[in-house]
C-alpha cells in the first residue's frame, strides 16, 4: 500500500472543497489498477463523491443546514454557535470514500468529484490521507 497525506485550508466558512486533482495526481503516480481510499482523520469533516460547480455543492450545504441547524440545541457546545452539528455530520457524510483506479486513472462517473465537506469553521486546517491499494 502506498500512502500520502495532503493538507488543505478550508477557510472560515462551511465548505465543500474539491480534492479530485490531488487524488488524480496521486493515483497517476502509482499507476496500474487498484483502489484509492480517501480518509479525513477529523471528527468534524467528511468525504463526498458529488457533482461540483453546478450548484450541487451549495445544495449540499443547504441540505445540511436544514438537517443540522447551527443553533443552540447541541449538547456538544464548545466553539462557534452550532459547533456540535459538525460532530454529527460525519455520521451522514462519512470521513472516507473508496474509488476504483483503472490504468492509473480514477474510475469516477462523468460528473463525480471527490470533495471534503467541512462545517467546522473553528478548524481551518485539514489533512487527508490518500492510500492506494493494488493487487
């Protein structure tokens, strides 16, 4: 197994951050056939396979705001208002995803991208572990 950690800054607002280019470069360097496993080792972030750039990323953030409002209902209540919802979000958008790799290329669907979903405005620095498993 080959593994690499990439770092990114998600900013001071809720975001859906595209990491497809970094993932594509990593698997291209590995070459061959296998699986790319993407894991974000944070309790308040997730990995989504989603269409980006056509409004779907904003729709996802809106849906999460409806499901997990940024208000004072959360028992986990340190940090910014509604911070507890950031700890619930990975149960809905898990902190991992696995994508097939064929011929050194991600076998994503036409409109699929790999994105980090981050509602936690208190932690702007994120790390993502990319692992390539080949047979």
